[in-house]
C-alpha cells in the first residue's frame, strides 16, 4: 500500500519522488503561517474499509501522532480520485490503481499496512479444496502482485512465494 497524490506539474518518468513515506511525515507542522490550509486528509477506499485493516491503520496513525479524523473513508472511488488529483487529499491505495489513473504514488514504509488476498476454491468433484498450484501465478498477476507473464508462470516460478507476494504488493 502507498499514498497517491496529485502529479507534480511537469513531472516525467516514474513519478516517485522518494522510495517510501512514513506516516510521521504527515503530521501537522508547528509554526505554519496563519493563512496556511490544513494538511490533506488521507482517504481510505471502500475495499480497505474492513475492521482488521482499519484497526491496524488506526493504531499506526496514532503511533505516528496523526490527529484523529486525518484518515477517513473516501466515499466513492471516483470522488476520492478527483480529490487526490486536484491536490486536496492523499489516497491510500495500491500502486497499480494510482498508476492507472495518473496519480503520483509513494509506498508506505510501514509494511504492516498492506492489503492481502485470500484465494480459495469450492470443493471439486474429488472433494478436495484449494487452488491448483499452476493457477496461483495467474491469479497473483491479475491481482497485481506479480508482473504479467505470457504463457504461464515461466521459469523459476516454482520457487516463488506467491502468497507472500500477494500480501506484500497490496
């Protein structure tokens, strides 16, 4: 997970100003000018509004010293994206989402704040459950956890830890 923001005017290339951002960097600064606007809110997409993630995020925000209400639900994704691209908010999202919509994206340094995916399958004719190993790579690719590969997982994929990549890429 990371923070999407409005692209900087005239910026080219990958759009990454720095490799990571710490939540502490989002705290309001002392000594701001009297007419200065309040810090941008951090918006949370509907897909991340699940109790287990919201609880981790609230604890991380409190540890970082962010004021209450700084992280809030975004409402519709289109509205949140518009607020972000207009420079009035930061959007907590995955990198593919930000890139797809032309936003500047920086990863969060706190690795506990990630989006994970659980993949399961209904029992087949044989009564066994689970996703076949050959299908894990394409599912991970579709979720944005691994680069797309044509023609299947490719060489060396057998040793890859697909579930770990699914959880870490968020």
